[in-house]
């Protein structure tokens, strides 16, 4: 009797194992049938592509000399920033988002008393293709284009002052984030990393487009 019961248990275990989907096969099928791309896009749709503006922290203050840089003047000319009379630093100029452009800015609250971070959002990600990550059958990578850019991204001064803009908005880009397959689905992480733009080192609306914290006159 014991042998019969044991045989039954083993048979049921074998049947359960046979019915359990193979995660690698599930992941591969999802990539092939397009559901993986839809899953990634669904998570990215509510998000925006944002990059640091000026110092990247609030309040936005730059030395008086930098306030005349082409990059800073472009942000003002495009209607994104306005000069503020308030500043606690001698020799510094403070800028604030204009009321009309406030919707394009994103504030990230800091912890432990650190100042909040401020970014300027200029597009969203539209997934163009996905594929299995090299060496990992349970992860995928994706390529995308930046779409729905506002009119100010085409402002002549902005295009000239920030070389990354034209490239970012015209080329297919590859995300650094790998998307893992867990528990029968793709666990898409937020698009928190900067856009990796070929030939461009820095994605940001800094006083100096190269991202130097103490820019020289070459950044004008």
C-alpha cells in the first residue's frame, strides 16, 4: 500500500513538473509575440524623459559670470526660466521656472535635509524594439525614440546651446536598463537613467553643456 501511495505521489509530482511552464520559453515567446514590447511601453507611458537643469539642485543659482553664458540665456529666451531678485549668495544669480513652463520641470525630493533636485522634462520614450539580453535568457533590452517633445526643444537658441537635444530627438537610442523576467512577467524598472546618446557625453541643461561644474569661457 505504501509503495502504491508513493508511486502516486511521484506521478503527481512528475505531472506538475511537466505542466509548469519553462520561464525561458515564456520569456522568449513574449518577446516574439510582441507582448514584451507592450509591457515595457505600458510602464514607460506615464514617465517623462528629464535631464538636470543648471546646477540640478534647488534653488537654481549660478555665479554672476555664468548667468551670461549662451546656455543660461537660451533657457530664458525659450521662456523656461526667469531671473529672480532673491538670492542669499553674494555674486550669484537665481533663476526659477516660469509659470508657463512649470509643467515641464520635475522636482525630486531629497532625503536627510539635502536640497531637492530639479530636472527639465523634454520628451517621453516610445519603444521601437526589444530583444533578449546577451547572456541572459531571462532579461531583455529595448531601444526607443524620444517623442512628444514640446515646441521649446526646437527653439534656435536651445538647439545651439544644448547639442544633445537634436541628437536625442532624432535618433533611436538603446536603454541601459535591463528588464528582468520574474514570476511570469516582465518587471520593468523606471526609466531613471540618462539617455545614452552616441557621441554625446552629457544629457543635461547645464550652464556648461559639457557638464563642468566650474565652466571656463569656452562654455559661452
